[in-house]
């Protein structure tokens, strides 16, 4: 069934009449409902930045959350992450659980555990993301990243980012179940940024994105992201490392229980490997013996799958490796994305002076903007929406400078 739907959604197979009829009912239901516009964060409360998608399946949201978390932490902000915790048993109840490094993925979910291990940020899982965000605020978070949740209207937010798979795009552009869309493509007009993960450099060649420039008034065109992984890490043996290129030309087993396993398999092919593929459903626990093929070939898996194996012994004779990936942007696109988040979520006013740790004031001149520390008479430049929090880059203001009075 899933393969059949994939061929319809992304493979050019025309959906049958009954599937189109169900999609029409979906559309009619949406049109009859009152518009469920998510509320905005109240002034003074820690803002929420939602990283979501319009389509069913994986697009690369979690690597982007990890990247964005690192960027905001580097600015000195206290960042927390909230998640539904898919695949974990903790969210079957009504409470909120903070993820700890020793938690199994079967309890908290594979993605929250991965984010926690990679960023060190507090991560909260709950059936109701708004409850998780409230707990994060009580624990002192200054900004909250929501890994998924674009359609979760109960979660107030200040900024929305949509991630699109560059290879599959928006598929046939139809609503579920005739297509992969959870919401109409016109939803892109209201988000702060559209991030395209991989695919052709020309966004007009990506299915469903040809008219994006006209749609995404706020997003002002898509930003390009790549997932890059070049080094393998031994499963359960992090000191074992080797370049991915070392396996070029060799057959390997590739195991993936992620939203889009084909992206992982294709990355191996692009690196010159010859994967024998073993796809599983997203978040699915790997069954006993899933890594034991008995032929001596290396076994490769994604980092998201590896956290589900934490604490489990690698079967004897199995040469198992993990391929971590990093989200990467070109300099201009990375700065543009971070700048939009900082402005939409009003984060500039939360930053502290790196010299005295005192408060900063966001001020604008006719041709520039700065973050001003009155105590040290320093003006830190803000360039393309990104603050440069380096003392050597700050301008020393003379006593009596008009900026100090603003």
C-alpha cells in the first residue's frame, strides 16, 4: 500500500477516482472549518520557532533543528526543543518528559534523543506540544524550537520554517490521500522561510515549487540546505572511524527506518557505495537480527537509527557503522535564515553583552543597526540581521554619544 501511494504521490502515477474523491472531501472539510490560524506568542514569553513541513514523510527537519539550535546557542541564548516524541511510549500519557541522555529511544522517541545527544539542549516530549513549551519556559528557556508541529494549531509560535525535500518537492501537489500534502501549497505564503533540502540548484525544477517566488511573499524565495556526511563512526564504538569514501566501490548493507529511506540510500550511492537496501517504516524499532546478514559485508545506518540501538550489543561478526550528517548552508542562505529567525522571534533583545553580561539595547541609525551596551559603551554591529558578538568588532562610543541616550 505504501509503495503504491509513493508511486502516485511522487512517481507520476495518476490517482484513481476514489482517491481523488477522498482528497476532495479533505479539501471541503478544510474549507468548512473555521480557519485555524495558530496563535502568536505573547510579548515577553519565550518565542517558539516551528520547523515543519507540508508533506507526509521525512524532509530533513531534525538536522535543521540541530543546526539552528547550535547557531542560537553560539549567540549565548538558552535554547530548548519540544517534540511530539513519535515512536516513544512517554507521550501515550498526558504529561511532559524532559529527555535525559540515558533514556531509551523506545521511551522518548528517536528524534528527541538524537537532538538531545547532538546539542546538549534540554528537549521535552509531550502529546501536547504547548504543554512541552510551557515546561521549557518554566525551566528558563529563552527560545524554543519545535521539531515538527506546523499543523499543531494549539502551539503558539513567532516564526515558522518549512522544509521541502529537494528531490521529491511537493510531489503531485494534491492533498492527502491523493497526494502527499497535509495543507495546500499556498500555506507557504505565510511562513518566514522555505528551506529546500538537496535537489537541483534551480528551485523551479523541483516538483511543486515552480511558482514559489509568487507564493512565498514572506519567505522571499527558497533557501538551499544540504545534508553532508563524510565520516563513518563505529556503532557502539565511537572511537572507530573511517571515511565514507573508504567503502567506495564495495557492497554494503544499508538499514534505514527514517521518513525517506531512499535519501539515505542515494547518499551512499552518490559516495560510490553499492548498498543492498533494507528500508523500514519511520521510527520503527529495528527487529532482533536486523543487522546480522551473515555475509561479512559492512552494515551502515543513519544516526537516527543508531540511537535506537544504544546499549544493545552489536552481534558478533557484524561490522556496523553509523553515518552522521550535518545540515550545511551557503554563507548567504545561512545568514538569511538565521536573520529571519532572529527578527521574527524578537531574539536580538534577549542577547547579553559578551563583555559584562549586561543587557543590550537594539538601536537603528539611518544606515546601520547595532546592539548597544550602555555599561561598556560598546555598539556591536548587526549585519544582514545577524549580530556580531565579538568585542574586537564592537565600536567604542565616546561619553555623551547620542546613541547612549536612546
